[in-house]
C-alpha cells in the first residue's frame, strides 16, 4: 500500500513528531519542554542539524531548517532531510509521523515529499526475507498550509509511485499489450480516458517506425492515446505529451552488450511511464488543462523478421528513413507519434524518452538533457519548473549544422548521426517530424539508477513527472 499523506492540525499528545525549527528560535518552540529547549539549543550551537528526543511514549525529531544559496536549494535540502529522517523512523519502527513547521515557510511540504518518496518499495516479487517499511502515514499539521495543497502534493507523489512501479515491472510481465492493460488500470484509477490502438490500427495509420521496430517481436505493438479533458479547460489547443514506450530493448540486430546495458532495458519505457504519471496527477488534481498523452509501445528484438541495418522504412508522415542502427529505435517510434500529434493542432508538444547514452554521458544522473523549438519563454518556464522540484535541465542546441549528419545516400534521412553529439543528432532527427512548438527531454541519465540516490531511491525514479506537472500547473494558475 502507498504511504498515506494527509493534512490534520489536530493530533494526540503521544504522537511521534518531526518539528522543523529555525536555529535562532528554539526558545519559541512551545512543543518542547524547557529542559528539551536547553538541550536542543546546546545541540544547535554545536551545528547539529538533527536532534532526537525520546519521550518513551513517543519520539520527537527536531530538524534545523537548512541554509542554502537559493530557495530552491533550500527546498531540496529539506527533501534530503526527509530521506535522512526516514532512516531513523525505520530504526524506530515508526508507523506514522506528524510534521510541524515552526518556521512558517511551508518547509513541511518539502520534508514530507522527501520522506514519502524515500519510503517507496517494490516488493511485488519478493517472497521471503523482506522487511517492508513500517511507516504508513505522514501527517502535515501546519496551519500556514491548507488541505488542498497537501492533497495536490499527495496525488503527485502517488503518481510518481505508480510510474516507478511501471518501470520496475520486469519484461516477463510487461509485453506491449500487457503494458497497455497496465496503462488502462492507471487511467481508471486516475479518472482520465485511454484508447489503445492495436496492430491493425497502427498499420492503417502507416506508422512505419513503430511497425519496423516491432518486426522482430513475437508480441504486437500498441499505440496508446491518453486524454484528460475537463470541462473548465483553460486551453483551446491541447498540450500533448509523447513518451517512448520500448518495454524491452535488446538493441535488435544491433545487439546491445552486457552487463550494465541490456540487463536493465526493462526501463526503456520510462518516458511512457512518466507521461502516464503526469496524466494521472493532472486528473486526480482536476488540473484545468486539456492534456493528451501519446505512447507508442513495443519491444525491440532480433527475431527472424527483425528490421536490419541498411533497411529503408516509410514513416507515418511519408518520409523515408535508412535504418543504420536498430538500437537507435526509440527515435523511430517517437517520430511516428510526433507526426501523429499534428492532428491535434497542439499548443505545445513535450516528449520524454530514455533516448541516448550520449545524454547520460553529457550530464550524468544529475540533470535532464533538453532541446526544442518552443522558444525562450517556454524553455525558461520548464527550467524554472525543473529547478523548483530539483529535476534540473541542461539545454543543448539544435543548430542546423547537426542536420547534415543525418543525410542519407538513399533515403530522406538516416536514423544515426556521427560519433559526436549523439544526443543532439537524435533530437535533430525528432525535429524533422514536428511543425509546432516542441520540447524534447532525454531522461536516460535520471530515469533508472543502479545505486541509491537519496529520495530518488534505487532503480526507477519517476523522473520527469514532477517537472512536467509543475510546469503545467503553473500554466493553469
């Protein structure tokens, strides 16, 4: 069961408390007894950031408000403090915690966010030696925050949990048709619409990129159309989100090496999962925006009918592509979806994809590579949204010179550029299929981690959900 995040300013005297204090205002914290105030003050004077008080009937965890260069970094420090707090709560086998913010700065929201995300576990396939977290409920008891703000955050964090679950699901339980069934379940829970197009519909739409990648598979591809369209939508033209849904990527005939490559390619649908998470959060929070999600889904295998290096395919928009590397498959299925998006006359299209190792090598797991044609104002808004939730973006250029690397001798373009700037030439490839404001997020470095990274955890992170939701909610406001 997901952790419960709720709002309640009334709580019992013997409740476990996490109190956020300002270092110069310890004496004003009425929840502490005089001798506790003296002890806490002594610890603060020695630069302690976390003070533990055992009242035997319950515990009090005192956290000193962190100092940082910017407000966004202060929020991130609070999320990190939530991760540290969870370790102590697990040691104490706490089942619930109530957060009090004595700094009047909405700090409890960010502490709760880090605590909640750190408490995620994927135990679905474990049958023994499991020690699940005992923490079941986080309560914010801060009168400077209203219940609606807490509920909005709870829905966003629940969306991240669902995205992590989708990404962590092994391919043995997640073919493209099974993935569509999982998306339908999330849609039913969230309250948004979904239409799943089968192989015949995909063929009728002439989505040559998706069909080519699917040729070596024993399971058919699907094309999933998600939609949240409230009656009070503020936008006349929809925001369209496109997610790469490669449920498992062997590289096709251009077979990937192992380890640390093909081994973790169940995560190659992280972009599709993130799109689903944004739709879920938007629907649960009744965001007054018309949002459409497009998810092409398939695995990429070297079966008997698999597309081969050197083959030429015809895309949904009629362009021909010389496939020089079958492991550059994500851009082929995204290109069909981006072309299909034109029918909606979109206000803005954002795609999310674990697209290139080049992006990961460029910025590591610390940032998301972004490119696009949407203009400076939109790029600045997305950067601000990313900074706010610490999913920071690094913008790379889409200069015309990079397009030359995609020239083909026998087709309109090829699916692979040169050895340098591979993440940029992948973006240039996608740009060929757009004629509207468009932004591309390459989340290859942030979507799936091989070691624990604070509240992002280990394995699936849910990267992109909070960033894109934060941006869209700012537009709605």
